[in-house]
């Protein structure tokens, strides 16, 4: 079982910054990708940013140039630096990690979510 622990959500005014962190723990044989999704009420969950084991990154078009995802020094930790926040960034942000717990067993785990609220 792989558990994700998130921290760093909160409230900020438009133009402000927040940093989210996520640490994956448990039996991780190989991590494929780790990143952040968000889901606002009435909307589908969408990818925000993701980093792969090969260190490549993917961003939603709406956050490019404002958000930066990076791996931490600690094993299986990822950060999402969010700058120039907009009211439309208000959402619950979920950490997601995918990989293998053994040579053949896969995992796809989600965190509990962190609320980010941006006021105008």
C-alpha cells in the first residue's frame, strides 16, 4: 500500500503564492510519475502538473508559467510552487502517484486533498 501525505493548502489573495508538498510512503519498487490534480465543485478532476521518473514535467495550459513542480531531496517527495494565483485556481488539489510495488504489481494512489482558495 502506498500512502500520500499532502500539506501546504490555504487561502491567499489573487496574485499571491502557495506551495503544496506531497510525500509518498510505503512499498514503492519503482515510481512512474507523481503530481497534482485539482477538482472544483461541479468540475471533473484535471491534471495540474506531473513529474515522471525520468524528470520530465507536464503542466496544464492554464498554469504554465505560473506553477512549478519539482522533486524534493527526500525520497518520493514532490512540491508544487504556485505563483500569481488567480481566483479560478480555487480548488481541492490532490496528489497522485503511480508506479510499481514489485516487478509486476502496480499502484495508483491519491492523497486526501488540500484546499486552495484564492480570493479576488
